[in-house]
C-alpha cells in the first residue's frame, strides 16, 4: 500500500517495540518518518531520528521543531512513548506516580501541544495515541499503569472533540499484552518465566501475545487518510480480551 505517500509522520518512543514497528510500517507505506526517543542511536534510514525526553517540555519542543524542519511539515503524530508500572495502589510512592503520569499522560500533552501548529496546516492531519486494555478492563497489579492509561483514553476523546473542526482526527489503540522488550523484562524477572508467559498468553482469547506489528497495523489504519471518517475511537488490539467471554476448554 502507498496510502501515506507524501505524508510526514512523527512517532514518539519510536526506537523500539510498538513505536519502532509503527515507524517502519508508515515508512514502508510511503511516509517520511521521524522518530523521537530518549535513545535514537539505533534508528537508521529511511527513518530520521531525534533525541527527546517527553517528560521535559523544552526537549519536546526542540525535537518536534527539528523533526518538522527535516520533514518539511507534519501530517501524522503517533504518541507512543510510555513507561510501565506494577503493583496495587499501595505499592508505588508519590514520586513514581508522578513519573508515570509525566511520561504517559503529560508526554502526550507536550508533544501534541508542540505539533498542533504544524498539524493544522495539513490536509490529512491525524493523531494516534497508544493507550492500553487496562484503560477499560481491571487487571491485577496494574493500579498506577491503569490510571495513567485511563487518562490517555479520556484525553483522546477530549482532543478529538476539541480539534475535529480543525480537520485533525484523534484516535487511540488499546493493545492487550504485547510482546515488547518491557514485557520481556517482566517475564525475565518472574520466578518461572515460561509459566508466566503461558499465563499471559492464556489471558487473551486467541491464546497468544499481541505482536508489535499487529499494533502498528492498527495505528496505521487510524492514521491513514483512508480512515478520514474515524475520530474519537479506541481500537482494541487485544486478542479478544475486552469483548469475549469464552467458556473453559472442554466445558
């Protein structure tokens, strides 16, 4: 497909995982793509790369300005940068709560704020935020992470309402458990990594983890001009976890 031919995209957290898969897919489909990441050293052509810390407003503004200058404009913003957290509401101190919200929520605010003047000049402006299944389903040991992604979900809807008449579409994806480096580190720290992986896979009706490429495909769908009538939508990429209620095998 070449539905992104002539379009310019910025992907935050684009050096690895979902962000990297998304940046590469958009480039394959014709976009010029700039990656913003804390460590973009491993990002190579055709992707452009700029260092950015989404928890720092000056860093974000400088990186977005540099990326837009390189690209010659901006049509698509993928707000993907984020960090995880484990535990119940008791298990993380105030500083950790602030840190996760700084990155997962305010990171989107900062990047979008810097990008909006450029997106308003585009004929095909789209923003896609990476949310999570935890925004709409209660999972154990994810209180802080769930709160941050719940905020991302609500923020997506509010942004969609605010900017629809400016011709800017805003949507989000809500992945289930994705086979990313962060999940890999969690599995590596488990007492029995194989058993933990099996449990995560069994939690999703498809019986397997979501791949980064599958989430990238959903992001590309929402960002594409072919989806010009879609805004204010949360697209689940969760192996059926949100909507399906299967009976146990053999019953």
